[in-house]
C-alpha cells in the first residue's frame, strides 16, 4: 500500500479547493449547489469508475461516450418506439453496455489491437450505430416526446436525508439525488470487487506485470475482456441516470466525455502505466473537476478562461502526482541506501 | 535407485531444418541441485523453454513423479509443480509481498479474499523455508535479493517440486549471492529439485550437486560436481582449443600502469551519503578493475566520472586538465565512454537494428549538411560487426533478437566505435557465456594495447583476476586498496571485499 | 415580384422594413405576453424571483449551444438591450455542444439566484426537466431557436422547418424545377439539423417533385469539410445542379469549390442562417441565397421580454400560455440582399 | 494459410489500400478520375501535415492531443497579423512561431518534468482552446482581399491545389528528416529506450521538445492553410476529434504508440488510406451511420492484420 500521506494528498487537495470556493464563490456553499454537484456529476463519476478498470490494465477506453449514447438510444427506442416497460428496459440497457465493452475487450485480446486504437475504432463504430438506430431519425415526432416511464424517470429522485436523520430544522442539508446514491453503490461494489476479491487482485497483478500474471495461471485474456466489460457496464449505468435526468436521449450524447472520465481517473491516482490506483480517487477526481467548473461559473469567470483554468488544473494535478512519485522514489532509495543515478 | 523426480526423454526441438536441441535426456532427483551450463546457442535456453512450456518440443516426453508433464502449456506446467525463476523480475511491483506470493491463487471465502488465511499461509510458507520477508511490504520497495526471494516463495507457494533458476544471481551482490545459495541448499534439503542455470563457475561449484553441459544442441557431459574440474568444465563447454587460448591470454603480460601516462586522475571524489575520498590514477594502456560488493557504490562512482550522476566533492582531471562532469554528452565530448551494467534497460535499443545501435554514439560523424551518409555508416558498421564477431552478422537484425553475448558485444562495440580515450565498463560480462566472455576480454585487451585507458567494475572475481592489470577494492563507498593484479590471489581479494571497514 | 399572401414569408423591401419597425412594438408586446409563467401542476401563477426583490441587482445569463456566430450575435443583441438597464448583470455561458453540460449549467444558474435564463437548447426534451425546475424556483426561461416541450416564459425562434421548406421552393425555382441536388449536412445530435433537413426534403418533394436529391453527406458544420465533401460528390455527379448547406459555413464551402472549378453560376447554392459573410457572398454573385434572420433583433426581442419580466409590472394571471415569437425571415438572394442594412448584418 | 498471413502482414495496409481502390473503382468508376484523386489528396492534406509531426512525437512514445486548438490559434494569429497590416511573411511567421512555441512547451512539460504526455497535452488542448477563444471570440473572421494569403489555401499550381503541393513538399522533408538525418534515428532511439539514449550522450529533453515543437509547427501550418482555404479564421476550428484522426493515421501507418521505430512513409500510407476510406464512402453516398461503422470496422481489421506480424 502507498504511504498514508500520499493517499491523503488528493482528499486534502480536494477539501482545500472546496473550502476556497466556499469562501470566494457566491452561493457556492449552499445546499442547492451541493445537490447540483451531486446530481450533475454522479454519472461522470460512474464513467470514471468504469474507465479506471482499463487504465488499471495499462489500457484506455475512448469509447465510453459512444457506449453511453448507444445505451441511451436503446432506452429511447425501446421505451418510445416499442413501448417496452421500464423494468424490462433496464436489464437490456445494462446488457447492451456490457456487450459493447466485451467487444472492445475482444478487440484488445483477440485482435491484439492497442487499446487506444481499438476503442478509437469502436468509438466511431458505436457512434455510427447510434445514428443508425436513432428513433429520432426513424420517427421524427418522437424527438419532442419525453420518456415518461416511471421505472426510468424514477432515477431522477431526490431524498431529504435531513428528515430521515431527524435533523429537520437543525441544519439545512442538501437533498440527495438517487443518482448519487447509485454512484456510491457502484463505488462500493467495485471497490470491494477490486480490493477484496481474487478477481480484483488478479487485475492489479495483470496491470503490474502481465507476464507474471499469465505465468501465475491468471487468465489474462478473460480478465482483460472483463475490465472492458465493466467499463461498458458503467457507461450503461451512467446512460440510465442521464436519460432519467434528460427524459430523452440524443445522438450526440456523451461526445468527448471520455476525456473527462480519463482525466478524473488519472487525477484520482490511476497511473496510465497500470497496476495502481483506487476507485475512490477517480470519484474524488470527478468531483474536483465538478467543483472547479461550478465554482468558476458562479464566480462569473468567462467560459473561455474556465477552459484555460481547467487545463492548468489538469497540469497541476499530474505535476503533483509526479512530485509524489519522485519523493516516494527518493525515500525508498534512501531507505535502501541506494540513490538513483 | 528410486524413480527420479523429473525425467525428460528424447526431448528435442527443431525449427524447420534448424535443430535447436537434439533429442536429449535429463534426470533430476529429489533434493538435487543440477547445474545446466553451456555457451549461448548451445541449446540451454531451448531446453528450459521446453520445460516451462514457453515452446512446444518437437519430440520427446517429460515425466514428473512418473506422470507426463503437459508440454507446451505454461500455466498447466506451473500447476503440476515446475516453476521457473527468470532473470528479469516476474513480480507486480505495486503489490504487496503477500499478494505477489499468492498471485492468482489467494484463498477466498464467500467469494472474497480471505486475508487472514492468506496471511497465515504465506507466513507458514516463509517460516517453513526460512525466508525472512515482510508480507505487507510493497515489492517495488524491496532490494533485488529480497525480490528474488519473493519469486522463490511464489514458486514454492505453487507447490513447486522442480525449480528452474535462470541466472538468479545475475545482478546480486556477493553477500546476497551467498544468502541466495543458502536458500537454495535449504530448498534442496526439503526435497525440491533444482535446475540451476549459470555462467559463473564459482557458483556452480559452490551450490550444485551435479552438472549437465550442453554444446551445439546436445548434452556433452553429465557428472557430479566433485568428479569434474573447472578446466574440464570449460573445455567441455567451449571445446578444447578455445579453452587453451583463453587461458594463455589470461597469463599474457600485464602492464600494471600501462604506458605510465596518467590519463584520468580522480582526487577526493565524493557524494554525500554515497561515496567519499575516492582517489586514483588511471593510466593509458592499462585495465583497472574495481571490485567489491554490490552496494559498495562502484556504479554510482563511475557514473559520477561520466557525468550521468552527480558528485559534490573532489575533482577529476583528464590529461591534467580539470573537468566538471555534467552529463553523458559532456563525458563523451571529453573522450570518456561508459558501458552501463544493464544492457536491456540502460544500454541498447532492443527494438532497433544492430546498425542503428552501433552508430548511436558516432552518428554525428556520418552526415554532410545534416543529411546522413548511408554508405559511410554501412562501411563502419560492417567493419565493427566483423571486429566484434557479432552473430548473425546482419546489420538489419534487431538487437532484441540477439543472444545475451552478442547484445553485449554490440553494446561494447558502440562505445569502441568512438575510440574514447577512457572507457569505463560496468559488469561487462553479466549473463554472457564463456565463449563470448573470452572474445570481450580480447576486445578490451586490444583496446588497452592501442593505448586506451580501461576502467572495469566487476563483481566476478574470476573476471577481475583474469582481466585486470591493477585491482581496486571498494567497500561502502570508499576505495580500500589499489594494487597490481599480478600476485593477488583470489582468497586475499575475497577477504578484502568482505572486510568490515 | 413580391408575394403578399399571408402564409408566405415576407419578401421584398417593404416587408423587411415592416418587420424592423415592428421590432420595438413586438418586443413590448411579446414581453407583456411573456411576463410570468404558470405552474402547470397547480395552475398557480408565479412571480419571477427578481420581481419580489426590489432594488437588488438582477442576474441574467445566456446558455448557448456552443461558440458560434448565431448565439454570439444573439448575445450581442441581448447585451445591447440589457446594457441600458444598469441594475442587470448579464453573462454568457457555453454549453460546449453537450446537453449534459447545458443541464448542469441550468442547475448552477438556478442555484445562483439568476432571474432570467436565456437558453438555446440543444434538445427540446432534454432541457425540459431543467426548465421545469427553474420555473419552480420562479426563474423565467426564454428559449432561443429551439422550443422546449416544457412550457416556459417565452420562445423566440428562427423559423427552421418552414424556412428550409421555403429555401427548397426558391432553390427549385432558380433551378427551373429540374436537376440534381446535394445536401451538405450536420451530424445528428441537435434538433435544428433535423428540422432543417426535413423541411428542405419535404419542401422539395412538395414544390419541385422533379428535383432529385442525389446526396446527403455530413460535413460537420464545417467549411473546409464541405469543400472536400462537395469535391467528392461532384466527382460522382458532375451534373449537380444545386447544393443546400444546412448552415452558411458549409454553403460557403460549396461556393469555394464552385469558384475553383469554374461552376459559379452553373450551380445553385443555398445556405441557412444569413451571417454577414454569406450576405457578402450573395452580393458578390457567388452564393445564390440563404435564409436570413435578423439575429441581433432576435436577441433584442428576448432581452426586451426579459427586462419586462424582471421588473415584474404585469401580473402573470393575465396570460394563460407561453409567449412565442417566430422571427420573420427573408430568403435573401441577389435581388433583395441589398435591403439588409449593415447594422443588421451579424 | 497462417504462413501466408504472416508473410502478408507487413504489407497488410498496402494490400488493404489496393483492395479498397479496386472495389471502389468497380462500384463507382468516377472514383479513379483525376479530379477525384486530387480531391482525395486535397482532403487529406491538413490531417496529413499534422500526421507528419505526430509521427515523430509518437516515435518518442508520446502523444499530442493539442493539435486541433493549436491549428486554430495559429490561423487566428496569422489573421490578426494580416489585419494589422504586418504583411504575409510576418503573419505566417507569427502563426508558425506560436505553434512551435506551444509545441516546445508541451515537449518541455513532458520531457523535463516527466509528465504523461496524454494528460499534459489534454491540459494544453484546453488551455490553447480557451486562449484562442479569448483572443478571437467565437466569431468567424472573414479573410478578404488578401490574395497572397488566400493563394496558400485556394490556389493551384499546374492544376494541383497549393495545399497538396505544400503537403507533398513537407512530407518529402519529413521523410528525409526521419530516414536520412541523424534526427530520425535519435528520435527512434529515445522512444525505444530513453535511459539508454541518455547514457549514449543524447540530449533526450531537447530531442523530445523538438518533436513536440515540430508537431506544433506543422499543426500551425495546417491551421493557417485551413484558414486560407476557407477564407476565415476562427477559434473554433480544429475541433475535438481532429487529433484522433491524426493519431489514427499515424498508428495505421504502423508506428507503435509505445514508441520506437516509426516511418513517415508508412504514415503517409495511413493518411492516404483514411482519405480513400472517407472519399470512397462519400462518393458512394453512404449515410453517416454506415460510414462510421464501416470506418471503425475497417481500421480495426486493417490493424489486426498488421498485428499478426509482431504476434
């Protein structure tokens, strides 16, 4: 395990940024704002969790945005064109996302494509598939018809935890969106999977040293496919939440969101060289990007300047990560009495 | 005689018309440490690959405890009890010792990893074989010898009955080698059969019970170690003629201070916390070997001379002129060359052809107005390949596909091509077979005789005593002694190297 | 030459001038009609937030689709009107072409105490929940160009569907009712693309059944891409008679190609939007025509409505439904482009 | 069969190109017309120019995601210089110089601080785009009455469009640089084994910075050609996805993302392949959905055939 101090860097940085915005951005420290933050970034957090798996295996998944749109469009079609009830749509949606991930995994393992290229190719192909199956193109009237199925729209619900905790009138806490609870659930499940099961340990082993993992009898190919499948599954969960939030889906859904998810995972401590990282980090990374964007917007900073600042934050985050690694290396070297040349 | 633990019969491998390994037999008993030696290309690595499953043999069978081994299936072979410890690390550096040892086979309860049981199992295993490791340490933070022990423990955790060890001491310090040998003997005592692959005759005579020598794809000798002499071993490996020549060369004239001209003068060189008070003169036309334990900071010291590592005290004079080493490019500009220790990570571009590797340090000689002169390069490369006797002698061959010895020749050749006035070499023959070693020694002697000042850092005492004109001993960052090689005996050296300074 | 039927778009100088003189009146009228909104569930009229808070500074913001000439011109129009009131803070926010970003920005603005939100929705349905949420908070939402399925304070629209139909009609006439036409299209994902394409295709079928649409290729709103795509289409169909670019940039790309190949005058090229470069190109007899909308004015309308809403002088009970302004447009061709004044060009 | 596949593998891309051309020529004879072939070159010239620089970056084991915004800001800066009346040469130098500087900044961040290239250039992508928008706003700045500047994008020499000529000249120069000068070998050496390259006296930081600088420079040149071609400069040009097209062309050409050996000549083949693919599908009037699906499948297929070589 990495040292405690290096594990705490990100949370501390996160809290510091949060505190700063609470102080300087008007209306930032309000219950409503945190509601927005939770509701607006839960699905990105789930995408970042999914993205962490390929990155853990020294891979990358550029196709998550396209998978998100594909699943979204499937939900749209099934609900509005075919009138399939929501309870039946949900498992199908998860299946579609997972299958799309499996195809990515097979391209990496069976076709031996580099993950970057495999998912770049599938990014194009899945987006094309979205256009092809789009109910909005096939039945133009549907493009102004919202999805009303309670099984789907029900995901956009908020819970008043203050009342549940019996604190009503004492403090004003934000209502918690169901999507955020689902993010926490996803985080918990995949964290346990990664940290406490053989499957998870095997993934770390593959990411750390694929050859060693293979020789230890780990089914590297199968687990690699599983990692991309998880990424696809998470994209599907995110799609459900997003469709619930929008009450529709569009062909352009999730364009470019893969870069946000990758940035969140990398800020969260998943190294692109594989074998290390924790899912909580990816989620914190997501919300770090979230509070920065919302905070800057509330401060009335021009969106153009916001882009510049977002870029700088990314550089600072990786720079800090690099600094930590260097410091750790030096400490280790000192402990071993060897100083790296 | 009881049934052997491992019995290979008629094991052979050929690629088309090329026979890499003629049908051979190999028997290994419980508790036996068997050395497997031979020059590169002798078929040794093919034999090992057949046993690990990395290649499927063209013929023959292998029985483990009387049961056939699933040849060609690495995973299945490991599960049946044959494990291999490779030269390169086979561990996940960011995972704990415990997770590495039980990689892919952590005990589970209700689908979750059962940490408690895992810890008990690992601790039991470590205790049983007397291996001292912290189960929670991150593997990447451990020193190399400890990592080798993790690999051994990992193999044992997979119930290995036969352990193949491929040059396990390649980059280990002398004391660590001793430690590893103790572990090997302990394992043997517990009934594990070990196949020990090494180029170091010292090691083989120290740790092995018996040896198998391969040459030209077939087994030429199989004997207990106490019934064979070193000369016989070398002769069997390289053939009689080459053996005689290399012995003769070793005794040919040593020139303690070369031509007498001081080329490189080091005065009180030091780096806080690493090494200090290093002073010596390197003469033109001599080979100065510096030996010592790994961790005695020899590598750091020579990198400081070259400019690839810092120093903060003392001075370096080249031909009497004071220099401040800054970077490798600086070192090269001043006529210093450095052949690093780890050819795969520090020395060569494995994905590039021999040609590009050989001209890497001399590229700027071969262009006119910024455009390369391919003909000049080709001429230079072919003459270098001929001089170095690189096999195969094809400039377009990728270096990664060459044997260790040939890779090392290319690495040294790329520095000889510059014809530096001072050439520093770090462990120039690690993982190199006897034949190639002799050739490398000849190259270095020829360079010395041309007037080059050669500084060699080596842990291989045989190498040091064979090659050196003068021998220096470093210990814990200090240069303990420096004297002419003629007349130094190996036991004296050993005593000095291990001395508690 | 000019048509004066009621269902025809205003063409000709008089119509344009009429539309322009109407502007202030329309603004006032529209704003009066668009004052507040009605909570659909309770039927209870709600006051805008600013109306209740007298004397404080009022915050308004515009969430655009992505950086582009059209929303930029709107923003200028909006800022021009709002700038006269020195209690209003106005900012322009960028939706980056993504629905989810627009939704998140809506949330932020709602929380931030904004009184009026101008919104150019990427999708009618996707932004509806956000608009509903804004209404619950008493925030007026004025949509630009794309209506939302959720009723809201006001909608000021450039007429996409009928405009494109009209383009088809005029284009067909210029082509003499026969020939081959190619569409340089945008990728799916934003609703105006669909409205314009459908309007054009259906308009052609209705007015000029003899004209064949031989190619419909995506050129990503982009002039350079349009050049390359049209080059390719021309290789397969050298006798192409007309090109419709779903925006002006793509149409200008087609003009570039026509110029290079000496096809200028042989090919009828239409764009859509009416940005100043397109108008200049028409004047230079390169581009055949485009659908021109006074986008500055569109922004001014929206801003005028917003100002009235924010001052809260009119009771919301007075109006039962969402205000809606369909911007007058002009199919600008060489005949009438001169009527568009320099200060109307964006 | 397997043997045949293995032997054919190094030429997989060439074979794909040939097969593709043959199929298209049958389906649509106009495909082989001279004007269409020139059209293909014209269409790929911008991505092609950027791919030349990207080849060197990828050879070092890096990547540059920022090429899109760099091309936009270069076009914008050149426009402002022209409008301010600084003349053609100054305008071109300003745009190219800015691209070079941004590239070098990328390179220094990657090389001297050791940061992962994909994240660094993702950061600069954002920074440069934001800066371009601050500089030029979202407006389309029409470039009028600048005959010399317009000639760069829209002119023709002996019937061949100037962008194609520029592309071919730059390609020849990049090919020379990669295969006939020490620089090419050094770049490959750095990508293959950085530490060994350093210990061989190579200035790794300078070499890397040079590759990113070159990539930035070429992106800037492409951006200026584009602005000239469309008579417009805008901060929104070179939009998201440009960099992926460029990278795809390089990787299709067989340069590994992990660095090491690479080849400008093969990158050109990759560029050509993508150009043929887009052109072919446009000329057949396939709808965008089919185009995207086919493009993804064909890229995956072509590369998986090539992957058997290393297999």
